[in-house]
C-alpha cells in the first residue's frame, strides 16, 4: 500500500499518491483521461493495492488531492449487505494498525458507511 501511516498509497504499482499530490501530477499518469479536476474522478476498472481489488475515486480541491476513496471489491456484497463491507474495511485498516477514524499530521483515514447512499468506503482525506 505504500506507507499509509504517512499518507502514501501505491495504486496498481503505477500511481503513487501522497500528501500534496497535485492534479497536474495526476494528468501525467496513464490514469488521466481528460477528466475535469473539479469533479470526482473515478479510475477505470478495479485497481490493486496490496493484493486487494478496489474501486477508486479521487477528489481534487484547488489543484491538490483532497480525498482518495477506496471501496474494496475482493468480496461481492448484495445491496442489503453493503454495511458488511464496512466491517471488511475496518478489518483492512486494523491490518495496518489504523483505527477506523484516525487522524495524522497530514490528514485522516476513516472507514465510513453512508446509509443514504448505501455505500461503504475507506476515505483518506489530505489536509
């Protein structure tokens, strides 16, 4: 995963995300497909991080990465069982010795379940 405790995430061995990562840097990667840096950017296909498959989205603010959202899709969950994915996300964070809501000097990592949208994700927010 990189050094997640320092905010570093390596996606599919090809894209390294870290505090201060800019939209201009993203534009120089193979993942850039003329996306708008103002809207949520969804990476095509499932991406690998530490041998786990994720659906990944990025949000940039003022040209800098604000949030990286990860949805683990190693296991499929029915719509009614989506809250169980949060349990999986909590487990993944525990593997890295991270609490489900932990703050660092560079940002925070949280395991969240949005009941209204019925989606669970690991969210990495950069300050």
